């Protein structure tokens, strides 16, 4: 099973280049992967295979896979129908389809994830697969991203199913904690009890009903019909929407005895069955009729599996298989109609049955199974549903007759809208002169391969109806094990599937369905007049919009009240909250056992004196740069304390981070006034807030230290680091091995922060690599620097070939000879030191983070000496690519560790004996550390490009505009203004330049001086 999951993951990756190379002809090749998985499942139906792979057992995350008969049924549907849908895509799309390669990868990935969902025995793993299906559904529904309807439908489906999944996760955690296990099979075998369990069951029901589009959370499914038809045929009929029904069926054997479980499922299922079936009678779009029909039949399935007895479970799973076959066939047949005629509107389809008899035949076969006509599998399942619900006794007070009546009425609606679907699509309508509509008359010929997939599925419904023995054999392996003979829910006489059970009440109810359904179809005009113009219970889609508007308005008002654009106010609120809540918690909780001692090391006391002075000074200084320097004094003091307490790794990192932070502050502060006007009251408030935060950190830290009851784990970390991580530096081994998941999350946050900074500064798009020397002649300051240095650029991209060449094209007034000479000496040394920290960090102070910081500081030095052109020459690579490469390398270490037999993101050691070097030992954590190194370098480069080079460019634009204004004041014409690069009919290099150029031009025309300009 793990191999099947891995095969789908690999196929999803190669789908992108394969489709880009072969176009739609790649779909049959991709279909081989789920087809092979379905063959494996079919070959192992006699077994209950289980597989387990340790991942993070401490948090109950292990790859526990188990395939019983229920999982096998769902696997055959997910993989078998998935393979057929991929084959169908070959003729549904053409090679001009936008983003077809991404669509193919997402469809293959979805097949694999759906297989993982149904075979997952660990509930945490099941939830992970559950949410991945929601994300992939979002991408697939939003395939036509340029359409507003697709974007809205995708977002709606994602929000509803994801929020339902979060509720389900809470319920699963409660169940697992009460049962003492996270394995689904064990919870079903020995279900827990208690008040919390009832709440947990309610939360699981929320998750199941949201995924299976059960009322009142059904509204996302009709909206998802804006997706391509293959998505509707697969996700919204055969696979994803069955996940909720599957979950209820999986839990059913253990939880059917609870009224909290059974009654809500029956009620919600009946409401969905009747409401959506009635709504399907008024739709005129073929896909919408099928969509509301899907919601209705999902309600039918939920009632049967929600009752949770042996016989109703058998009937429900039979209907589940039948529904997957006929509904996916009908969706794909509608796709054929849409591609041939260009429309899905019933009013615009007339005479299609005469023009395409083969299409009409296979469509009618699938529709007959949906209507419950013999000898189709739909008839077998529907009659078994009537028979089993009539005789069911253990319903917690819900009358069996009421449930059966609801199923009968829902089946009447299903029969009626099925007849309307078939006749509306293929019947010749009298309001067209010759019985053929223009859309049908101009329809394209249908490729036989295009029609083959819905034909195969519709014929399968017929074959399995006539020969239902294989279906019963598979399903009884689940129901007879889940409800063994003699158990309360097994029943006295087990029900058997078949076309003929003699004349009885179920057959009479079936006849009633046919008669009333036919009458309802004949009276469809009356039915249309009976349909409410406004839904009696409200429109769920509009309620969804109203809820979103409410929370949008609430967030806007809350944000407007606490975030008024003032950074001091925002930070003050955050820090005030940070102080108040923990102090209140300490006041109402225990305050005993606190013991504090002065440090035994006198150096620490001496270091604290300048730190205290600097901290107090930072609160009263008006000069921003001086305040930053005082803050850095406290940071460097902390580094000294780390060093004297035997933590050289922390001291080194603290010094490097503090230095880099000070550089970032200086880059920002150079664009701001030197001093900040502060009133005495504001300074006192800021001082008290600082005192409060400081006291909070000290007191909470003291309580945390005194709360220890067990020996510190740090005492055994060095030994663990050497034994498990093969490294003597416990800090580095912790980062890249023991707590590598935390580090992966932290470097991801770094990447997001770098992207956020760049987005704020660049505003509209990320610029590529930094500016090169060849671009220097595009600005006035660059031309002046080049002229002063007498440098001639002979061709774009040419370089004079001199080290630190960026300094030569700077404005001579901005150059520093001492800094340039120092940089020439120090930069190579810093880069070598960076590599030393990187390679030595596993056993000595250092590591990828420290090495990356040293390399970043080396780039900072080179930028300060050579300017923004030197930065582009030093690293002519987009910082985003470096960040992405680092994250990919770090995350890829998880897979490489597993290949070498180690848990994900842990160290695997490979040893060789080489002729010259002797024994060589390679730890895979080195590659993870390399990813950290690249991300830190990319982060620093992004900061330098955004807060440094970009702001330099804006400053040069301002200087040019000022010069232009001086020229323009000498001559009333706008000729001088037109000489500004980017003004003469071209897009300006920055928004700042555009705005200021417009102000200058307006001022020149009016003969005035713009405010703020010289």
C-alpha cells in the first residue's frame, strides 16, 4: 500500500513534464498508475493486508495502513474510476487547454490521496489525507482560475470541507484519548463511552456531512459544477464526496448503539434526500440536475450506513457502488454532450437522441440504474434498502416506517428527475421546427474512445445487477466481520442481494416509486409552479455569503479599533496583552515554591550593568540610531552571558543575529527622520511597558525553572546527540535531527517573512536578481559614477572583470576607500569562515544557521562597500530561487532518510572506506543543514535587495526628479522632463518615480512648485 502511495506521488511529479511534452496523449500513461493499484487491490481481496511505518510515534503519527473489505471497495472505486477518468481526459481536453499539466498532476495526486484516506488506520493520518483531498479539490475546482465563478466555488468548497475537517479532528482526538488508541480499527472494536464521547461523535458527524455535502452543508457541491466535467465525474460523484459516507460506515459497527451517532445521521440524510431531490426537479442545466441528485443520493446512503445494522450496511454499500458507477458515467456522458453541442441546457437540446443513438443508449443505461430499474445494480441496492429498513428494530425510537417512507419519497423524486434528465437531453422538442435544435444540428462527431468510458461504467452497472454475487461476496466480508452472527445488530436472518426476492412489500414499494415518479414527471409543469421562488427555509448559499460578510465586517471593525496605522500603538497593544494575561493567570494560580538566586559567576553581574544602562537609555533617547545601538548592547550582553554559561553555539548565533538585525534596522532608519518626537507621557508609558514585559519574562522564567519535577533532559542530550545523530554538538544535532520538524517549520517562516518584506517594498512584483553593472548607465548617479571611473560597458551583461567593481560606478561622494580595502581583505575570510562553520557545526560550534549568517554578513559588507550594483555582481541569482532551493533541499532530506532506513528528517549515516581518505562517514543531516544555510543566505540577500538596493533606487529616482525640476525651471518647456528615464512613453521604474514625475509635470504646467520638492 505504501508502494501505491509512493507510485502516485512519483506519477504526480512526472505528470507535469510528461504533459508538457506529450500534451493530452500523456493521460493514458498516467492512468496506468491508478489502474495498476486497482489490480493490486482486486488481487488481495481475500486478505486484510496491514502495513506500518514509524513516523513520529510520540505524537501518534505513524503510517498505519489497513485494507479490510470496506477499504477495498472504496479503493476499487477511487483507483478504478480514477484510471477511467484520466483516460477520458484524453478526449475531453485539447492541447490548448491552459494549465493542463497542473491539472493532470493534481488528478493523479488526488487518486493516490483518496486511496491513502480509505486505507489509513491511524486517525491522525486519515485526517492528513482528508485535508489534502480538500486542498486538491480546491485546485481542481478552481482550474479555470480566470473565471470568478470557479474561484468562488473553489474557495467555498475549501472553507466548508476544511472547517468540517477541523471539527472532525477535534472529535477524533477526544475519541482517541478516551479509548487510549488512535487506531480506527481498535476504537471500533472497543468503543469508548462517556459524556465527552457524545461531543466527539457530534464533531465527527460535522466533518463527515461537510465532506459528503449533506444539508445544511450541501451548497458547495452544486457550486463546484463550475469545475471541468472530469472533476465532477470523479471527485463529486465517485470519490471525495463518498469520504464522509465511508467514515460513517467505518465507525458504524462500533458506534451504532449510540443515539448521538445514529439519530442525527438519519435525520440529516432524510432532509438531504428530500430537499435536494425536490430542487433537482427545477434545474435546467444537466450538470446541476446531477449535482442536486448527488446530494439527494448521498443523503440516501447516509441514512442506510448511519443506521448501522448488518443488513442496512449491506444495502448502503451496494448503493454506494451503484451510485459511483452510474453517476460518474452520467457526468462523463454530459461532458460528451457539452463538448459535442457546446451546451448543457435542457431547453437548447433537442433531437440529440436521433443524432447520437449510441450516446443516448449508454446514457439511458446509467440513468436506469439511477432510477432503480431492473436488472441494474441500482435496483438491487434500492430494493435491499426498502427491505432492510422496514424490518429494522434498533432505531432509538425512530419509527422504521417513517424512515422507509422517506426513502420511498426520495426515490420517487429520483425517478422523476432521472426521467426529466433523459428526456430533456435526448427528446425532440416540439418548439423547434424540425425537432432539432441549432446546438444539436451543429454538433461535432463523437469520438468512440471519448464515449467508451461512460459506456463501460454504465454497462458495469447492468452486469453487476444481473450478476451481483461478486458484490455480495465482497461486502459480506465486511458486514459479517463487523456484525458477527449473534451480535445485536446482525439480525436473525441475514439479507442477501438479488434481483428477485418474491412478491412482497419491498417490490410493492418499488412499483409505487415507478408509478408516482412517472406521474410526477408528466406533471412537471405543475411541479415547476409549485417550486418556491424563494426557498422556504432560506438559501444556504446566501446564508454562507451572509456569514462571510458578517465576519469580514467584524474583522474590519476590530482591526479599525486596535490597528489605526500606528506602529507604536499596535506593538503597545500586543505587549500589553502579553503582560496582562500571564500575570492574571499567575495571580489566580499557584504562586508557591519560587526560589531565585544570583548568578554564581561574577562576570554575569558586571555584564548586566551596561545592559541595564543601555536598556534604560533606549527608552529615553530620541535619536533612532542611538536607540538601536543601545538595543544591540543588550543583545551582545546576552551573548556574553551565553558564552560564560558554557553555550558557545548560542553565543555565536546571538552575536551574528544581533549584528544582522542592527544592519537591517540601519537600512530602514536611513529613510526616516533621525529623531522621533516623543512626549514625556509617551516615554513614561513606553518605559512602564518595557518594565512590565521584562518582569513578566523574569517571573515566568523563574516559575518555569522551579516547576521542574523530573531531571532535565539536557543532561542526556549530549549522549543522545552522539548516539542517534552522530554528532558531538548537541545544539546542532537537535536542530537538524532530534527536533528537525521544528527547524523545518522555522525556516519556512523565514521564507514567508522574506517574501512578505519583499512584497511590502516592491509592492507589485518581485524583481529578479540585483542590478548589474550593465544597468548602471540607466540612472543619473550611475552615469556620473561610470564617467568618473571612465568605465565603458561594451555590451549588455559585460563586466570590467575587476573585483568589487560595483564601487567604481557609484557616486564618488558615496565611496569609502577604507571600507573598500577592508572588504577586499575580509570578504574571502568571512566566506571561508562561513563554510568552516557549516561543515564543522555537527561536532563543534557552528552549523548551517551560523554559517549562513556569516555568509549573509559578508554580503552585507560587500553591499556597503560596493553598493547595489556590487550586490548584483556578487550574487546574480534571484533571492527567491535560493530560498526555494533551500526549502526543497531541507524538506527532501525527509525522503532521503526514509530511503536509507531512518525515520523522516532524522540522521542516516553512510560510511565508506576510500583508498586515500580511509573511513569516511556521511550524515544525511548535512543536507538538511545545507538547506538551512541557503535559506539564511537567501533571506539576507532578499533583505539587502528590498531594504537596501530597492530603497537606493527610489532615492536615485528622487535625485533625478529634483535635477529635472531644476532643469525645467530654467525652461518652461517639458523637454527636460521628457529626458527622465521611464517618463517618455515608458513605464516608470517605480511607483515613487511615477508619482513624483506627475507632480513635477503638473507643477510645471501651472508654474508652481510642488510641496516637498526643492
